[in-house]
């Protein structure tokens, strides 16, 4: 099943409106800083942003002086990316089958895109294929603890206070529909072992791992985030 079957085309307009240039609070207050910190001062030549959507992170990379190609299967999102950056390079294609040569990029980025890809193993294999030896794969993903709570979420007391976050079927791989503010898309849950085995199976070497904390935002939201972090940031290197 391709990404056009899991809600992205129907949700593209709402996504552009809601995420826009500023991003949601998770991107603004957690991931943007954590991801850009891995870019600073490293002189990457040419990056590939896999699942670039409307091109927000592509534009952030360009602002840091990195030449970047965006890849996404959703034409409506790519149209917005080209509108905001007419000189940019954007390719309409699935992550599982990229029309790109081997060893083309010294940086490959997946910024919250693996959770949207049905065949994530094929996508990771393709990301490794187009990465140059000695290159870096920078990945931001939802933590499997959070995705295993789809349909359950926070359990509350009689006054609405959050008691604990419920999860189930952690070791299985399954998809669930997520809906908010006019967006309805399908996200995938996989255990952390499934992701790690896929990266290691491509011969990649883990060089960085973090569960970044918010640096700003509503105090109540920040406190709840610290009880259950949403995101993991990983950096994998392809041996030279």
C-alpha cells in the first residue's frame, strides 16, 4: 500500500495549514533544534530529505548552507514545496523505490517519515543504498512506546488528570489511523528492535542516539512530555 492510500493526499491541504512554516509543537519545541544540532558545523555537501512533505525541513537545511533534494510520494505536498522554493529540487517517488543513483548523498534525513511508510525495511535499504560511504543517515522517529498507545493514550482519573499512558501489542507491527485538525493519516507502530535490526542489517553503524526534551512550550505540556517522550533521534553512519 502506498502513501497515497493512507490519507496523505486527502490530508495535504490541512497538513499545509496546520504544520506550515512553524510546525507543530513537537517539531518547534523538540525536534527542530535537536535535528539541526546534528547538522551544525559538519559541512555536508548534498542531503536527501526522505518524506519531505511540504519541504519545511528542506528549507531549514538550505538555510544552513546544505544543498538538498526532497523526495515524497504526495504531489499536493510537493506542489507546496515548489511554490515556497521554486529553485529547489523535489522528486515525486516512494521511499521504498527511489529513482536515484547509488551513493549520491553524504546526508540522508528521515524526519518523522518512517512511521508513514508501510515497507520501512525497503525504505531503510534504499536510504542506505543512496548514501555515500562515510555518509550519515539522520533519523527522527516517534518512540515505539508512544505509537503502541494508539487508541489507548493517557488513562485519566475522575477529574481528568492523567494517571498513566497505556500501551498494548508492543512487539507486533500494526497501523492505526490518527486524526487531528482535519488531518487523517495512517501511522505505523513497530518495536524498537524492528527498526534497529533494519538499520544494522544494512551494515550501518549507530553513532548517536537521543530522546530529546522540549526546550520551550506550555509548562503543562512540557511536564507531560517528560513523563512519556514522543521522539527519538538517531544517527547512523555508512562505513567508508
